[in-house]
């Protein structure tokens, strides 16, 4: 009987492909835009305008707009500075928000307990993440859904799921819209309107660049670069919500990525400015614990190769021709595939003609990727395993032994070495054979960068906190370490909402 690949096993790759399609208008190549370097510009001498406010929020994305609206609801005067020509950042293309025991879940008869989530995430990170953060996030999550709706956000009132099969619990509360990525009309548009309705101000193309501190080190404002010069904002609190460092090659290199082998499919403008400002003001770094929402790819092709790099029925080998992982490692956590391939100096996905035909059948785009990849040398093609090894500079005997061992396990219906499911164990026997490098990664966003307290305060490198400074959203999240999971759907976005609200509440309490 011929082995079959289940719908769920292909779901991860399909979801990634859908994400790529959704972000197509915003994709970057494997080279990043030049990011701003840390400088010693004397902004104080270049100020062309000065304004006073209670709270200045840096960034008008998910967490920034949330912070602004919450602060305005609490009676504060608020100015939002956004580096891009429009609000939203990656929040424009988000899908859903996590909640536990929400009104909508109860109406649908969905039962999820806090323990199910906290235990799952704590175990995933070997209890190295703070359970207090998860507990607070979950405890307030249902109220945050109602708060979003009260502010005018558009959410589906009759549907909650596990992110179309990618998660382990039904926590995904979806925005209303015409696509799977409707954070723009569902959240950004109504929240921008809410800021304006409450008397707040958003200044676009205004990028915060340097925090202003008094002689005791407390933050009392920020300098920003605008179209009209340097803006000085004097404020009683600063909330950093700049959306991470996806476009900052220096930070990516610092945490071990090769920018030449990476590609972004998120929105532009995430240059790590907020993180750099916090660190320059004495804040403590979380960069080494941060993570990317990442997927493997052939770095010579880019995101379009994901159907090859992520396929769980292929055989993954390293540069020596040795198998090194269960190729279905991304079944529960998609980012695990990227971590697995990055554990090797170089890695490849090996396929035969039968498997490749399944992946390209009726899909002209995929077929063209393979055709072009073979033509330009990005994908090796040969009639025999030995010839394939020679093309890749591998020892032919080693690769032959690896393939023979794998094929024998496939026929036996049991992977005793790495434990891949029997239904994914398909012998690779029909030439020609293909070898596609899969050691590059493409990603949506970075997650984490500034070390924060559970109250969103920026920790100081010398102990304590940097007074009057908060970091929210993906700039300050610490619910994950080195890996972003989707097993709890919408959790990162839920933290964007929770941290934005909580930081605003903390700042307003000090006014």
C-alpha cells in the first residue's frame, strides 16, 4: 500500500505558503535595507521643535496603539511617534489574538484552562521563562478581548479555533475581514480612529532616536527625527513599541544569524531603534534570548523554496551527508524546523522524482522554482545518489548509506533513529534525485530585545529599572526564549495588547 501524507502534515507548509502570499506586496530580498547605526549625534543642538506631553509612545503598531488608547482612556495627554508614513507595522497583517475563558469561547462551548497553556509553554522552555508573565497574560486575556471590542476593533463573534490546526488549543480570536491577515481593518484602522477621537496625536515619519535623561538617569523625553528636523518631546514617561529589529543586520549578527542567508516577509521599518535607545540609556539587553518567527528556505532561492525546505516527507542531511533530525520536527512548533537546520553548518532537503512530482503537480509556480533552481545551481539534480553527492561535495559512500538506511526504515514502517511518523516515511528511490539547500531562514518579525520586569519596566544594566521607561510588544516580551511557538495561537499578539495596556496603566499611575 502506498504511503500517504496527511492533510495535517502538509498544513504547516500550506500555512507558511499562505503567509508568504499574504505578505507578497511587502517582501524583501535576502539583503536587508541599510539600517541606522548607533551614533553620537548631538540632537539637543539640532532641535527645531519642542513639545510637552504626559506620555510619548514610540511606534503605532499593535502594542503602541493599545498603549496610547489605554493612556488616553486614563486621562493622560499622549503623543505617538511613528517612523513610517502610516500606522500599523506588522500589526496590519496579524490574524488573531489569544484569549482564555472569553465570552466568545464560552458561547461556543470551548473550554481552555490557564494550566493547559502555562504547563505547555513552561515545559517547552524547560521552565526558564517566567510563569508570572504567562499567568498575568492569561488572567487578563478575556477582558482584553472585550476591551478591544469596546474600542471599536472588529473581531469575529462566532469563531475561535487553534489557528487552522497549527496550535494545540482553541485560543485564536480572529479579526473580521476578507483575508486571513486582517489586523489592518480589524485593529489598526479603528484604533487610529480611537486615538484621534480621544484627543491623542500621531505624528508619522517621526522616528525616535535618543532618549532624554535627567541627572539621575530617569527618562524625561525623547529626540526624534522628522521630515522637518529634530523634534524634542518632553514627557513624564516613554513607552517603547517599535516592533523589534528585523531590519537591523547588526542585531541579527549579534544573535548568530547571517543576514545574507535571511529574508523578511514583514512590514518595513523595524530597525531596532527602540532597543538601541533603551540600551544606550542604560537598559539591559534581552537580545541573546530573543527569537524570530522563522521558517527554513534555500538561501539561494528565498521564500519561494519553502515547499521544498519544509516538506516533512523529504530527507534532511547535513554537509557530510548525514541525517540529523526528524524532518517533521515542525509539526507542533513551526519555528523548530528553522532551529533544526541552523544546528548544522549547512543542510539540505533530499527528494526523489516521485516526491517532487507530488509537490509540483498542478502548481506551475513550484515547478518553475525547481526548474530555475536546477538551471542556476541552487538545486542539485542527478540521476544517482553518488552523482548527487559529488555535486554537493559530499562523500558518496556516506550519502549512499544514509539514503539506504532511510529507505529501509521507510519500508519497515518505523523510524527507529529519529522517530518520524510512518505515514511520512516514503522511500526515495526513483531518479533523478534533487538536493536543495535549506539552511537559510525567512521570517516575519523578531520577538524580544529589551529586558523588562513583569510590569513592562525596562531593567537597568546596573540593577533596578530605568525610571519612566517601558518596553512593550515584541520589543519587551519575555514569554519565549530563543524560539517562538504557535502551539498557543495568538499569544504574541495577546502580549502586544496586554503589555500596551499594562505599561500605560503603570505610567498613568505615576502622573
